[in-house]
């Protein structure tokens, strides 16, 4: 058991996400790629705090997990914020394919990529 | 940084794929990720809220407990369009909530075993078996040696005969690469068998 008071540690994320704990799209994968859009760039000045930081950060494409780590956010919070920004069209999200473990050509492609590592 | 003009995003973001690296605490997950990742392993927190066994008598509802678990990850560029993520997770039973997220869409898993504490990896093995995610057992050679014979380790793990087992060194980049290749080849073989029987 953590000796931290869970009510205290959860308060800030709760405020950041306006009280929601479920993202708009609750299936957004932690490895999904996030890239700021032109619309997001244009809205950048109007955004505050973490949303603004995400738009700045995702000028360089990165995963939801990297957004969380870079901004020191709980991964669940990062996921909610990214899903919100995506719903507004401020970020473009590239999600992994479905049934990847059955996708022979993708698996072969990753094998070739790893084999090239020396 | 905010005053800099935005660069035009060039092209589409890459397609992400992932491999899960599981095992008990201190088994070499972070070391393995660090050995091969292009970026220094990043850490993020994931809180797990679970319904506790104790009932709050005043409210007559089960008490909720929140546990925070650190998850390490790294990545490898496969080609211009594909990026491989490695997620290292402490595979404990009570982190059940996290498993679904990690396993969904994964290409496979590497379960790292420390032969001095074999039972630490049982929850991960159980979960991957139930979830149907192909996995490989990776026995980490601590200080270049194994405390037990590979046949004994397999017996202790009680994994199916067809689950591959590799012996590797989490500190060595090429050894980690080969362990990941074993994971992918195992997934490939299973996918091909499944395709052949349908």
C-alpha cells in the first residue's frame, strides 16, 4: 500500500481533465502516435497548461506514453488530454493496426528491421 | 520554445507496434529496454484502481485502493513508417487493469525470468496464456551465469512445450535483439499456423 493519500495525489489530474477519468476515446493506445496539426498550431496561443504543452511537444511526433513521460503526467491523464485534443482536431493521431499479431507481413517487416541492428 | 514558429508537420506519423517485456521487479526489464532503445528509457506512472477486499462499513461499498506503478519504455525505428515500442511492466496480479492496455495490439511478449526467483514471473505467464498473446521466456544471465539448468527452469515454470525459451543477457544489445527476434519469430509461426488451419 502506498502511504500517500490517494485523494491528494489524484486531485490535480482530476482538475486537469475537468473531472473526467475516461477519455473521449477510451481505447486510445499508449503507443498511438501524436502529431500537432495546423489547427492545433493556430489554437496554440489560446490553450492553457498541459494542452498547450502537448501541442508544443507534438511538433515532433511521439507516442501517448512519451507525452506522459515528457510532461510528467500520469499516463491516464495524458491519454485523456490527447484524446480531447484529437477530438478538437488539434492533434493527428496514428493508431496501431488491428490484429497485428496475425499480420504476417508486418511481423516480417519488424523482424527485418531488428535484424539490421548491429 | 513557445515563441518558435511551428514547423509544418512533414508526412504521416509512423505506425506504432509494440512488444511487452514482463517479469518481476529487478529482473532486468529496464536494463533490457535500455540496451536496445534509441532513446533513454522513459518512465511513466500508471495508477491502478482496484476494488479492495475490505468493505467500508459506513458507506456499504467496497473500499477502493489506488496503486501507482512505474512503467519503463523505449523505442526502436524499424523503417521510415514503422516504430517499435518496448514496454516494460512489473507483471503483478494486482496490476490487472494495466495488462489489457499493454497486451491489446502487442506483437508478442518477452517474459524475463531471474532463476533465483522464478515464481516472480508466474502472473505474467498466466496472463499471457489466458490472453492468448504469444510469448517467449527469456532467462536473464545474471553475472554471466545461470543458477539452474534450462530444463529445470522449464519444469519449474510449467509452460507448454511449444513456448520457446531463450537464455540472454539483458545488458547486451545484440543479445536483447536476439531475444526480441525470438518473440517475433514465435508470433510469426503461430500466426502462420493459425492461417493454415482456417
